[in-house]
């Protein structure tokens, strides 16, 4: 990976926070890969390899800004400030989970953090993020919304409808496309025209707002671009689209078959966003090798504590399955 | 008492609530300056302006998804999908998003949206502009389904639906929009989950929804002349359902005909019949009869459309059949 301009122009605290966030996501997901195949039920979708996108974009957002994400939503939740104990709690289906165990991985949400839900429908969260921006406009607030989704989801009609409405209503929305190359078991190059595959951001043009293609594995580039996009939206200039090119290192869901050539996956491991940032931080004297090791130990301990918290949390009572169907009945 | 059109009653409900809540808005294509495809929102754009009465592109799924996003961040939404036939375009936003959020997020937020849509035929609008899908939504936990048959019911129920914290499918009927009904000047609401006896009787219970209430009342008037006293019960909301009042009527008359404009097969009549058979079996002196559209798409010309859609004669036939038993 080429060295870019020095990252010192971003404050050291911000860089360290970006690093720690990516580490948290990586370790959370890596442990989850074991847990989902042993102690937990259901399905989880790994964000390993894509950490720079969640970390970089969420670092550019305020706590009261909104995000929506997808089935691959653990990274965004952590980056927005999610507590890993309550997240694991949810993945274990326990009462101390974010949704009292009712949702599991797919719709994990915390409205206090502005996380309006992961979503089991790949483009389902996109118009919801646009709606949150419409609400922000109605309330004369300067809150911004970010919608995270994959390039697979971008082919659903809902993306088109949401992007069009965001542009005509001039809404403060940042659309973040995570181009991770694989739409479950299908290469994205087969579902996008060859003239578009390296320029997915071009689709923004049809709605009249800016779109930019960036290296989604460079957390500094993601952060800087996100800051530009968020400021653009917050200052009333309307939507912005960032196409982050990255790679889904793990399989579609944890434990799935892998039809990809091993060489392809190994090649992408060489562009690991966390390794990349570590190298750059050391080269530029932001952090020492032993600081990195200390951080890893600290985060690893936090992850283990979180898992233990979740294990100890009680399972929900069966009758609680009938609660919350309605807010008010009749 | 003054008489106003069904559409005006709906309009008044929206206006009254929007004047109280600056974060309540109406969205749909043609609701703005055009005044709505059925002239329901006439004059509202002039009063409330952009974003409060907001014209939308033709994007049902997106605009209901957008409505969900506004509703979980402090606003309330009314979305007008003028023809119920267009609702399949929005099934994800209604079924997978709006209906699920309060539950799947364990009560963190609810989704206070009302989807207003007009169903029904008898106007030669043909296969893709005449359908009735209320039962699809009865089947989705998390949704409420309201079907008023009069302007009085519509206004009171819509005000309740708007202030309800949950997503409500508010089903109107194209033929009823110009019909005039007595509606008080003073504000009032009707709670969801309360059925209404539109006509008292003792020989047979006719449960009818939406426009079929009027067919049932006409049939009941004819039955009176034959010496048959029919009780016409209007559930007004299918979810929540006022089982108590409906079953009370069945236990009194011992015979039931259920009438809806939707197709008989898989229609709400089956759901209602099963509830009655389960909870009032001992009171029944005859099988439960259902009247609805025959199981074919709604065709264009009058001669064919009338053959498929339910008629007064169908209701009379059903009553006669079960009274013989």
C-alpha cells in the first residue's frame, strides 16, 4: 500500500480512536465467528475487512446523527458507540441485549446512539435514513443521516427511490456504499455494467448530488471524505454519496461455504485496513509498537468481558414473545 | 346536523390533527396543489405548504420507508396511496419495516404512521384499479386495519389512527368519497376496536365492511318488507377487532352472513367466520355464509364487473338460504 500524505493533519486523538474502533470491530467479529458456530443460534454476517468504513464514517458523525445499516451491521453499531456487552447480549438472545434478545443480529438498534437499526432487508434501511433526514429538516435540526449499504443493495429499486427523494427534498443524507465485491455468492462485476464497476459513484449523478469513489480500506481517506460529505449535508447542501471500495474477507454469513479462489482472498488480506494504519502510525511516530500491543490487549480484554456479560445475562421468558407487538392495544 | 362528503370528513380529520401537531405531515403523489386523486386533500396544500403536504414521486415503497424513518425520529406521517392496487409496490416498507420495528426493537420506538388508501370497484376501473387487500394486513402482527363506512366513522377513526402510536392501514372506498353523511361540527374521536350496530335486528346478523355496509343496509330494508329483521354490524376496524360486540349479535340472532367486497377465497370473511365458529358454535342455527367477489380478477365492462362483484341480491340470497335451515 502506498503511503499517502501524512495523517498528522488529523488530530492524533482522532487517529488513535479510529484505530481502536477498527480493532474493536475486528476482535468482536473474530470472536463472534467462533461463538455463532458453538454457543449462539441463528446467523451473523462478518464485517471483517471493512472496518475502515464504519470507523471512518462514524467518526465524522455526531452522537445525535442517525445511521441505518444492514445485516452486516455490527461494525457500524460499534463505531457509533455501541456497547459490546449489550451487542453480544443481543446475539445470544438474552434480556440484556440491545433489543432484549428479540431481534438478534439483524435488527440491532440503539436509538440513544442514533442507530435506527441494522436491517434484514438489504436496502430497507436506506429510505429510513432519508426519512430521518426529512424529520431533521421538519424539526429544523442540523442532524445528519448516514445510510450504509452494499453494492448489491444498490441495485434494489428502494435505493433509487430513496436517493431521488433525498435529492428533490434536499435532505441531509450521506449514502455510504460498501463495495465489498461480493453480493452473497455473486461477483458484483456480473451485476453492474463494465463501465460502472470501477465508478459506482457515478450513479449519484442521476440524482444531481456529488458522488465519489474512494479506497474503503484506508481509514484516513474514509474519514476525510466522510467529513466533507457530512459537512456538505449539515450545511444544507443536500445529499452526498461515497462509494468505498473494499473486500468482504469472510463469507457472506459466518460458517457459509466459500466459493471464492483462495488467492483472491489472500491478495485482499494484504490491504488489511488495520495493518495499514498500524504501519503508518508507527512510520509517522504517532504510536509505538508496544503501545499497539497494549491497545490490542486492552481491547481483547474488553471483548472477553463483554462476552462473559452476555453469557451471564438471563434468557427472556417465553411469554415475553407476545410483548411489544403494538405500542398500544386496542 | 350538517351533512358533508366522506372525502371532506377525512380531510377535516387530517386538518384538525395537523393544526395541532406541526410535526404531522401528509405525503403522496398528487396530494399537493392537485388536491389528491380523489380530491381528499383539496385546499390543504394552500394551508400547510411544502413538506407538511408534500407531493411525492411515484415511489410507494420509498415514501412509506421514508415515513417510517420520520416516525421513529419524532414525526408522524400520513401517506396517501390513492389506489390500494398500488400497495403491493410498498409491501416491504409496510410488512418488513413498519410492522416490525416496535417489536424487534423491544419497544425503543413505535411507528406512528397512517397509510390511507382507497379500495374497490363498481367504476369500470378494471383489474389493476379495483382491488381490496385488507386481509393481507390483518395477517401481519404489528399493523392495525381500519375500514370506515360513513363520514362520521371515517373522521372519528382517522383522528384516532393519526394519534395512534402504531402503523395503521386506513382503508377508504372510491364510491364513498362523494357520499354525504351527518358529521358534527365539534371535534370527536372514535376509538379503534369498536364495532357499530348500523341497524338493529333479531333474525340474522349481517357483518359488513366499507361500502358493503350500504349494500347490506339496502338489503336489510328489503328484508324488513319480507318480515325478516336483519341486524347490520359494522366492525369499523379489523385489527383491533371488537369481537365482543360482534359475538353478542351472533348469539342474539343465531345466523350470520359476512359481506366484504374482497374475494371470498382467503378473504377476511374466513377469519371472522372461524372466530364465530370457535367462540359461538353453540349459538349457530345455520352455517356461516360469506358474500364477496367471486374468485376472478375484476373485469372491465359493467356486465362482467357486476357478475364478479358482490350485490344486494347476493346478500339477500345468502340470508334466504340460511333462514331456510
